[in-house]
C-alpha cells in the first residue's frame, strides 16, 4: 500500500476514527436542515480556529462526495491578527489542503475600544464584512463554524442573561443582504469531539486572538468578562451530575410547546396567550 500524505491521514481520521462523532453528525445536519442545495455557491468562513478549519475540511470533502454540484469559496477575514497568527492560519490551511481567500479589516481595533460587549460588537462586524465579501464573490450562502455546544450555550445564555428563551438556528435568511443565507453545518457536532480530532492529528489552531481573549486566558477563574465562557464552565459542572444535560437542552429547542408559554415573539412581534385564550372554549 502506498503511504498516505499528511492531508490524506487527516481526512481518513474524519471518515474512519471520527466517523460516528464528526462525519455522521455533520451529514445529518446537512440533510435534516437542508443546508446546501444544487447550484449553491457557499463561502466557508474561516477564522483560523479549530471549528472553522474543521468545517472547511468537511465542506471540501462533502463537495467531493456529493451527488449534486455546488461551489465553495474558503474565505478568511483578517480582523487584525498578529503576524504569527496570520501565518499559523495560512500554514494550517496549506496542511489541510484548503485554498483560502484572505481579506483584511480593522475589527479588532474597533471592538477593543468598546466599553461594553466587545465580543458581540466583534461578531456583528465580522458577520457584516463576511456577507459583503461573500456577495462580491458571487456566493449565495455563508457557512459558519458554530457547533452543537454553541447551540446549547446560546440557549442557556439567553435565558440567564437575555431574559428570553432564544435558540440558535441551523440556517437563517439575511435581513440586510437579499438572497443571502447563513448556514451552520456543524450544528450537530460536539466541541469535545472537535478537540479530540485536533489532538489526534496534532493540529494546533488559533483561538480568537484578540485582547479580550487574552484577558480571559489570564483571569483567575478562566472566564474574564465573558458570559459565554461562564456558561460553558457552568454546563461542564452540571454534566458531572447529569451527563445527558446537553442532549436535553438540544432536544428541548426542537420541541417547544408554545401553548404552555404566557408570551412569545414571532416575526419580531410580541404575542400573549390571551390572544386566543377564549377562542376554543
């Protein structure tokens, strides 16, 4: 047998060693939520972290094996990375066989000056730049690396700090860019399995690489001023006594009983249970 290249070994680990925990959940999300269709042109957005790099590899492999044609652009936005982090992204992309398209912004500088919610501002600005660039390149979808664990954390975060029951959708139509759609192909893939895949292949990706992330890393409790990181640690603690808690939350957002809530929001409008309370008496 001929010896496999480094890239081939990495791909083989996805379809063999991590078939049940990464490849199959990825395919399940693609089919269950109808994320990509024939003729789509998808901008796979790469931040340089483990999630987006795995997403890029999975999408590349899917296109190779797919029964229908679609196009991919691997889009890297540099929001102000250091030279070292920029090089690591480029080196990892080369190792994984991902042909990236890079463009630059000053998002880190802007977000770091924000007095409140710098991570929210950064994410919002990133999204806008990515939509704009993807449209310029002729894409009709952008794919982000949000995974199963992000879905769980967002749900808990919105309940504890947003005073609302709000989930994270597997796909969304853009409200600002007509004809553009956001998809999340890692929706059913757990972060812990992504980490295992990285370690198995000795892959080292960057984190957010901004000053806020640095403050979190050097804080005493590992959360800094990040509420999301606080929720991540909380769920980790709760799993010690209820190992199935993440599945319960994930299944719950797929089985919401609207009739049991005194109020809900739909299409941006608030509704009360009183609207139809006497209708079926």
